[in-house]
């Protein structure tokens, strides 16, 4: 659709002013912040950090009851703790072979374990944990195998699964697993396993306004209608008076509207340009890095949009 210069300038102004984005972006310390603490984001600290995940699984031996394709899928979804900023993206056109990859774009992991009977187990025991050795295969059994000079470069790092108690398979005496895995750098757009975010949501900052003074027993009931820390009571000439202390702690339960004598003394609302983000990390990266990365992606999209508006091809 053709755009006039007036429309272009208007759109550019709206993008720059933040109408299409986020004006006030705060940390993810839900349910509240701390008085006097400025938790606004510093634009200069934005960083783009992808993640590392298992991309290829080479199964040399799998005598468990778990099928090869199911086992490979389970391994691929295990979060890997490694700093992706120290690695490069692997070329997509390379052929699939165990020898591909180098120390700059690949992390090699190995899972080699065999179940056997416990010679010290009691004859009357029926507990598999006592009868067998290595019958439960966990993510802690995955070991990092350095490639090239990785042992020196990552001498102070602990590369491996984020959690060591993820159950992979169960074995019985004689069954074993012998697997080599390659981790590569990627983003969640390529596959969900590269996404470092478990759950993400946002809400608007609650706004609570007292329309008239609330004193005595009404003030105490008003305080109980909100989450702890939202309303406080202060002593004014020997009388308890309600005061809004931190509306950010409110969960918007609207409990106050059930009281006929209180619902008209309080105005409930939300600040339309103040967003509170809640981000749960899988453990690969801290939440603050994830949020700054998402904002940087949004900024890049806005910049590309502005570049398109300045393009001579625009009519």
C-alpha cells in the first residue's frame, strides 16, 4: 500500500516514541519491587545471546526399551549450560557425519552407561535401586568431551546439562547406552529446544486510588481486601487511616467490590504504558538477559521498519 510522506512521518514518530513497543520496561521481580529501587533497564546493556542445544545424536548402542528416535528426542530437549557467545553458528549446508563440527561451533557430549547386578544386594530385596547398578540413567551421566582446545578455553566453565536429575531412561542388567551428541548454536525460531524461556507473561501496573479518607474499622477491612503490602494503616490524630503503599503488589482480585461501603471509595485501574514482565528461565540464561534480548529483537524490527520507510522504493 502506498504511503504518503505525512503518514510515513507519523508512523516513524509513533515507533520512536514507543507506541508500538514498550515505554517502561521493568525487571521480573513479581509480585513487587522495593521502595526507592530503580529497576528500569539500561539500553546500553542490551546483549544478544542465543543458546546451545543438542542437534545431532549418534547412537552406537541402545539395548534399552526406549526406541532410538524417542531417545534422541528426549536428549535434544535437555537444556545445556554453555555460554553461546563463545561459539559460532554452524553452516547449515554441512553434511551429517560424526567428524563435522569444530571447537568454535560444536560441543560434544557423551552418554555411555551399562546396567549390571549389584553383588552386594540382599537376597530378599526387591528394590531395583538395591538390586541393580546404573539402572536409572540421568542427565548427570552425560559427560562433556572437549574438542580441540576447548579444554583450555573452558577450563573454568562447567559445560553440561543445566539440571542433573532429568530422567532419560531405565535399564536392566545387560542393557546399555553408548551415544555421542553434538550441540550447536541456535535460536527458538529454529526449534523450541533452543528457546531458553519456559514461561513468559506480562501484566499492566495496577493503579489504586482512594477517592476519600478511609478510617477506623473500614480502613482495616480495606487493608484485608488487597494483597499484603498494598494498603497500610497510619496513625493520624489517634485514628487509623488507610494509605496506598505499593499498588504493584496487588493481584487485581477485586475483593473490595464485594463490600458496598468500600467499593465507592476506591478506584481500580491500570497504568496503560507500564508493563511488568514475568519470565521463567530454563536455567540456560538468567531472566534479565532473556528480557533484554527480547527487547533488542523488538528494537531491531522497529529499525528495519524505519529503514523500509526511508527506502526509495516507497511510493
